[in-house]
């Protein structure tokens, strides 16, 4: 028997067990060749990937270590006598192998695979095998079964008889912070909208990062529920709300692998909406040459799959295909985006009209899910709620309920302008390029860093006039970002990309 | 900057970097979401999978740890200032993504993927993605390109003008230790045969485990080369001979995932034969209901692919499809198998004739690659060399050159017999079952443990007569193995599986 030891290493959603190479009870190398072991305690067992330790200060030959998450999952104190065995075959892996061979999996197969993934019984390589096996093809029925399986392992929010609505954007457009405007708008109308958002991974800001400029977003499920019960909505980070534990695990493999299929996207999004207790969902699909979705044809294929699966799940869905040819609003980066959002909510004369109109369009669609609102009247109602200040007051209620951050909305004063080298008309703005410059400047780590767009598509520019202003957290970042912008500003003027 | 630290953890062919959660220079969680980081030293860089450390005794916030293999690979001393960056995109991963979408990859794609895998630039999940993407389909041209790419990264052995032969068995048959007989036979004829073999992973013995009963097998390339130059052959463990570094990495994912495609098998085996400098290969494909290859049709498909790829690589190949309906010889387990091998080489009257005849058949095919031997005369020549004691003397030279172990050939005295519950005729023996009983008894960890088969297919048995004897290393193992055998002995007698 070995003594259980907690090893202070976070192995990011993979259970890792550590065994000293000098262990005399077992043959570490033999087990390592199998990659996984079964950790067996007095009354429980758990599969884990094996790492072999050579350093006796980290682990002695008489100990078995578990990584942080595995230790939590195993729920036994340090020092508990445990033994290890050959890994018990995970039946659901047979389904993964079948899928890799091109078979169609059953609802039961998906349930088993997803349950094992959510319970951290899969190693990263096993998850990768599942994702890649699914990437080559899935029937619509399979997507439905995958979505159901993912929702089934989630922590389901129950809102009783309330008419709960939600909005989701496929993403890829910098500055597109419509959620922060439409959530208060829809609340002001009286609908319930418990909005969870993500933080940026590769973008300069996620809605959670931008909302965090104004209020606390790191909120657990129970507190979120209490806030929504009280005021009708929220704008929180989804990371603490256990909506789709399987998705939380799979994303740790999908993202680094860059596997990003339509089928996985639909299953991931709709499973979360299902567990969030939504009845009605407005889906925003921006289309543009540098957006996530590049063509109308692709947008329509995506829309059909969303509609098919949502329909089968009893979730009402309204899809809106929008213009994704350039960033929305002016600011890109948490503080700059929060400034734009508040300008819209405050009806400031210089508020970016594209952000306002996009938000009103989506809010209007949500409001029309209210049977007392006539078709076509939603956007008018949304505009009234914005202009009357009702939306701003709803936002103030959200900030108050979640806890105001007390931060200001001033961008970093460490800034530099990117100038037009000649006169012309802005035709398009490269979303990817602008996002890269903003990240290089420090967003989202430095909340006050980013890019402030001074010209948008359709604007005329004179030679030497600034196209945008870079705000950076550090001088070195400013130089790097300016250099990047100098190579390619991301602005297409009169058919040519501007370079300094 | 962070200080480089060596972390005494063997992460089994995956480069892992460790960063303390309290690191103030970087944001550990942000990097963790990307799974990998780029470790950047004064004059070099390396991608690595990121684990976050919470325990400051293991790693302080100012340090960057590297797992054992990553530290070796990075070749910089502890304390070297390093920084980390977002992972640089590995171009070859684009090919993996394309393959996952069903594309056909080019020779250049395979070269790039395999080079990166061999250099440990892929995480386990990325390797899994590549293997699964390839599992759904590969053209023959792709298999050829994969094989070439795998051979290209290997340490190639050059034997000059020597006619170097080799033999490979697809495996799955307990006791099938023909290599240990045919290598000395072929050497005695005057051919050169630098044989590398594997150790058991899930079987009760690999040829390397069995040979180790007689001699040292853990031999580096240079020593192996010297031995072969001197005596014309060897029987060593392949683990120290760097024939296919990419395969050594991929197997750490293939085996636990249970991905075992024809295409991968062909590429793995032929790439190793190519770097081993072989000119002529005899391939043994045993076919049986419990063998690795289950049907003639499957064997022929496999043979065609082997022939196609070997032909394109300029490697002469002779395939022999053999009977895999039961174990070969009597002993299963290192010592018991070594006993059978030596009995055959010594022309002992009780030597297992199936092991002798199978070895002569394969040795004959190898000997016929000598242009001075007429077609059909190879097996006769092999028999002469065996009966004259020339093969035994060649084996003695091998043992002497590699270093005799000095071990005896006595099986463990801790034994128990499995009896026939009724009279009848043995029809078949389940290879998988016998292997499992032998492993349970302690093979290959306990070299003297295993199973000694007292009856083979075609033999008549009386009620109560022993079918086989289990030899175990420990009393507990003997009990477990006997219990397993009691549930299902693996013997099919008169159409019924024997149970105690």
C-alpha cells in the first residue's frame, strides 16, 4: 500500500497521479507505458494519468501523489492507504474508437462519453481522440445527442414559470459589447435574463472582462440566482457557474488544438443555454472577411444546425445574421469598451451609433418574445427604454447588485496614434489585426489598454489624420503594438491596406 | 525573467513546464488556457505544456520548472534566466487539422509532423489528434510518406555492403519466441541479423524479456553495432537503439488509446527496419481467433499493404501467414520460454516441435535470401545448422558477447495445476486467456513466473489430467491466477470451454 499525498500542481482538468521511480510495491515504468492507472482507496477508485517522480523531496517511494484537482475529486485525506492497479477499461472509450473508425454513435454512447469526460476520467489525449473523431463528421441526430448529454451533466438552473431569455454571439468582432446594453434593456422591459459571459482567451476583451471594469463578475451560482431573482438579470462571468462541466473540460483540449467545428460549437452553446434555463434565445452571427463566420453560406449552414437542434430541444431560437466587416463601437479593450457601453446607455451625443443600433436590434428581437409585444414593435420599445434612461437605471441596479468596482473609465495615458499615410475612404477594418494590436498593447490584462478607433468604414480620411489611437499599459507594449500597426494598420483605404 | 529549474518528474515523452500561480511576471491562468507556452532562453526556445504549481516548496514564483525530459532537451543549466511567451504556432499542426477534416496530406506535411513529434514539440493531445485523424483513412501514398518521414528522423544504422536480414512477427501469440532460435540459425549460415526486440507491455513476455533470462539486453547502439560487426548478429532490447524516435513518442499515445490501425503498424515496423539497415525482411503474420490478426482476409490485406510500402522503399519482403490458433511451445513467461528455446537449440528430445518447426520455416525463408541457396532449400539448410549444433554455438556467442546473465532456467516452485474436469480432445487454446493467467501469476516482472502448457491442440486429455501448470512469484499471485483459470481455463475441449 502507498500513502496518499496531495501534490500542489494544477494539471488543468486532467487527473494526474505521481509515483516515485523507486517504488518497490509496483513497477512504475510498466504502469507508465499504459499511461493511466487506477487509484484504489478503501471505498473508491479513480483513473489518473501517471507521471513518475525522481525527486524524493517531492514524493517518497512509499507515497502516491495526486494533482490538486484529482486530490479534490478523490475526497480522501493525505496519508490514506491506497493501492494502484492497471486502469480499468473505460467502456465509453470503445465508442470513441468506433467513432474514429467512422461509426455513428448512439444517444447512450454520447451520454457515457460525456459523463466520463465531466468526471475527469478521460486523459487529455482521450479527449482529443473524441473531438477529432467527431470532427470528421457527425449526423444531426448525433449533434442533438451530444448536446443533450452535455446538458445532462450540467448544473441546471430552474427559474420556475419565469420567461427566461438569453442572447449569444458567435463572436470574433472586437468591441461588440451588445450584451452589456441589451441585458439592462430587456430587464427594463420586464424579461428575465441571467447572462453569463466569458473572459478573453485570445481576444483583447470578453464581455466578462469589460463588465469587470464596472462591477464584480466573479460570482457563484447561488449569488447569481439571488441577484436575478431580485432584479431580473445579471452580467456575470460564466466561469463560476457550472453550466456545462463537460464543456469546461473539453475546451481545455479544443482551444489549444484549434478544433472548432460547427457541430461542437452548436452542442457547446445550446447545452449551456439549456442548463441556464433559457426558453428563448437570440443568436447573433456576424459575417465578414475577418470575422469568425466568413460567408453568408457558412452563416446559413450554421443557422440551420442551430435551429434544428434548438427546435428538437424545445428552445425557441431567433437567428440574426449581422454585418461583421469591422469592429463595433470605437473602443477595443475592457475600459475603452465599457466607456462606449456607458455612453450608449447614457444617451451621450458621441455614443457609437453602430453599437447602439446593433444592441437595439438584438434587444428588440428578445422583447418580441413577449407575447404582448407585436411583431416589429420590439426595436421601438427597446429604443424607448434606452432614451428614457430606463436601461441606464437597470444597468445601475446590476452594478449595485454585483458590487461596483469603483474603477474609472479613463484609457491609459500612454498612447500613440496610427496615422493615415494618404487621403482616401476607409473600406473595411481587419478585426483580427485590430484585436492583435490591442492585445499587444496589453488588453485585457491591462484593463485600460487597447485601441480607440477614430475612423470607421465609410469615413473619409486626410493624409496624416489619425486612424486609431493605441493605449498601452507599458512603454515596451506601446512600442511593440505601434510597430505591429506600422507593418499593417488593419485599415483598408481605397482598396489598399495602410502601412506607415 | 524567471530562473530555470529542473523538476524531477518524468512526464513520459511530453515536455511539461511548471509555473507558480503567484508568478507576477506572467499571468499563469491565461497561459494555461492555451495549454502550451514557449520557453525562451538566451539562444533557444522550446514549446511545452503548462502545469501550474501552487506549492512554493516545489517551485517559487520567480522560477520556471521543466520536467526531466524537457530539461534535458533544453540543454541549459538550472538558474538560467528564461522568459515565456505565447506558444508559437506549429505549422505542422495545420496539416493535422486538415487531416482531421479529411484531407490528404503531402510528403512534406508528414515530414513536418513527424519531425515535430520526434522533437517533443507536440503535446499528447496533439499527437492523439494526429493519430485519430489518420485512423479514419490514409491513402497508400500517405502510408509511404509517413513511413519515410518516420525513418528520416531515426538514427540510421549503416552496415556497408553487408547483406542484412531481419524478421518481424505481428505478435499476439504467447510463447512464440522464434527470434531467439532463428537469429543464431541465420548467423550460423553467415547472414547478418541485428535483431532488436521489445519488452512486454500487456503480454507475459517480450523477446527482450525472455532473452534477458540468458544475457544482458539493455545495450546501446554503439555496443550493439560492435557486437554485430564481430559475430554477425545480436538479440537486444530495442529501447536503447534509437531506430524510430517518432514511433517511441507516438506509441505512448497509441497504446493507451488502443488505436491500432494497419497503416500505423506498417509505418511503424517498416520505418524501423529501414533505419536498422535491413535489406530483406521476413514477416510472420499469425492468424487465429484469439491472435492479433483474426482472419485470412485481414492477413492478406495487411500483407498487401506491407508489400506495397516495402517495395516502394526498396526493402525485400517475404510474408509468411502462420497458424495462430494457440500458443507456440510450452512455456509462457520469460524463464519458461527461454527453457523451450534452449531445448530446441540443444536438440533436446522433449523440445517443443511447433516452436522448432516455426523457427525453421522462418529461418529457411531468411536463408533463401542468400542467392547461393536454391529456392526450397532454406529450411533444409536451417535444419542442418540446428541439428549440427551450429545454431547452439551461435547462441552461445551471442550470450557471451552481450554478457551472460548467469540465471538458471528453473521455473518458480510455487506452482499449481489446472486440471481437465472431463475427458476429451483439446481443440484450441485461447491466447489471450493464457496470457492473462501468466501475467496474473507475475510474468514478466517475475521472470520465473508464467504458465507451462502440458497439453496442446490435438492432444487427448483424461478427466483430472493437468492441462497446464501455473508458476507464480508470490502466493497471492498464484491464488489469483488459479482463480482466473478456474473461471475459464482458456482450453476448448470438444467444443466446450473448460471451467473447473
